[in-house]
């Protein structure tokens, strides 16, 4: 079978899937504007955009124009492959940036699987969730409606869709939802696992080298970028109370100072600094450590020494880091929001708190640090959940491969299943 992947920063979510298909004898190629490394058996074809945005485009339409520009550039590269004799049996694309808009026009007979992350503006989602950042009236909601234009074109043109979680699938309009399978990206739980002998070395703000080990009072918090969408403001506001309750706790924060999802601060600067300044005179900075970006090996080591991992998010795309923390055997204190409730059940395999309740966040984390033995069952249950439902090699990758091979061969994938559930054991109920 000939399979073509499309992702602006390939491999992205297809890092494991693409080479696994190549190893099974399929001819695998990929298109990308900015490829992120090479993969065995996968031929990557980079391409460039033909132009930039035109001046004076209506602000509601500017993002859609960007996506059309990207789609046109990708279509030219697809046409070049077709001219060379490569016509795929299956195209697998992340359509979020517009690259796959014209798959049907270049390869009308090819089956098309779309990786669907998020449909914007639906009730119960991120829009309007945080009262600190009101939606902004008709103009804002109208812009969101246009933002979904590329999504709607994707639903109309795809043969099938793939969504990482059931909650993300539930955002998609009902008329297309039955053609969307749910398979998580997958976590290497053999690599991300508990380690009683783990240690984490870092240099603190004073320049001193610090070492933390399993059993220390380590609180971890991770964002790709430190911003409100992932609860950075709620976490920072919890720190004064947490430090009063646990004077020996060391708080380690991973993430950069940019923006991944929401808007930039209206007054300039960064969210990271804005909320640090807000609580700066009420915390001990010597016990709060900003680590910036970490490579994955160091990130895993950090999770392995974590006594409590805090994961907060708007109702939005679930982060890999949440499930990785569970795989590492962390006690996860998560926000009581829909994406988190899909993987964490309160007092079964983790603890849930109100996203906005800073005092409750602090008290829950403090109790976790004060009574580690009482929460050992939750940590073990979190690990079991990750292995049972989200393991890369044993669960997710085989399901992804089966989906692609069925679709590429002209078959119809099986109907989506319900979210994973299982009765808690007595040990899982402890904590």
C-alpha cells in the first residue's frame, strides 16, 4: 500500500505510526513545510509556501486565507508526486493548518483519513470557560465560526476521521461524528515508568546545582508554554497557600514563555511573568524553580521524582504530559474539566479539583505531600490506567495501524467505542 502523510511539522503525531507502517512493507512518504528530523523507511518531501498573506484582508478571513495559502502549496507538491507516478492509496493528514484542503482535488480516488484535534466554539468547550477572559461579543464568536471553515471542509472531504480522545470527538458536529474513530496517540509506558531510584539534577536561579530524589516533596507543573489555557494562572495563585502549608516543598515548573493556544497578554510581556509578578511578594522564590524547556529524557526523570503532579486545562485538547505523568506513577491533581475526567476519576486513579479554586488546589497538593502512603494506591492505579488504555506498543499503535490498513484497503472501520471504564479495585478506592 502507498501511504502519504501530511503534517506541517512532520512527524508530529505520526512519529511512531509512519515508521511502523514502513516496517510492515508499505511505501510511506510525507509532506511537510518544516520537517522535524528523519524516520526509518519514510521519504519526506519538504515544500515552500508560494506567497504570504495579502494586505487588507478582513480580520475574520485572515486565518482562512493563511490556510488556503498552505493548502495551495501542499497541493502543488502533491501534484508533483502524482506527475512522478506516486498516487497514494491513503492520505493521512493533520488538517489543522490547512495543508490538506485540496487532497480531493489532486487525488480524487484516494482514501483520506483526517487527524481531528478540535472543533472550536462549541458549548462546554474552551470558549467562554474562563471569566477572566470574556469572549468579547459578536465579533469574537463570528471569528470563531470562520475559524471552523477549514474543519468543515475537512469533514466534508474525508473518508474517515481520527480523534485522540472521546471528548475531542464529541466536539465534532453530530452529522460527521459517526465517521470518527477514537485512538490516543500513545505513550511509551516501558520508557515512562516509575523509578524508586530516580534523581533529577538542575541548576537553580542562584546558580547552585540541586538534586532531587524520589521521596522528596517535589511538586511538578508542565506546560509547553506557560499560559492560562493550561491553568498557569490558577497554579501560580495556589502557590502562596501551598508554601504556607508545606514549607519544605520544592515546586518545579516546566515550560517556555510564549503562547501555544490562547491570546498574548493584552498589555505585552508574557503570561509567565505576569502571574509571577502577581504572587511574587507572597511566595518564597527559592522554592519555585522555572526550568524552561526540557528534553524528554530529563522530563521523564522529573516525573519520576515528582511527589505530586498538577495538570490543569481548559476544556480543550488533552496534553500528552497528563498521561505521561500517570504512566510515571505520579499522583496527579487534575482540573475537574471534561478532558481530564476522561482519563482521571476522582479518588480512583488521581484527584480532581476545581480549575479556579486556588485554595482547593493548594490544600489538595499539600495533603498529597503530607500523606504519601495514603495515596500510593492512586499512583499505582494511574500507572495501570496508562498501561491498560494508552500504551503505545500494546494498545494505541496496533489500533492505529489496523484503522489505516482497513481504510486504505477500501474497508469501513468499526464504529467508535465508548470511553474506557472499569470497576475500581479496593486498592484504587484508597487515598
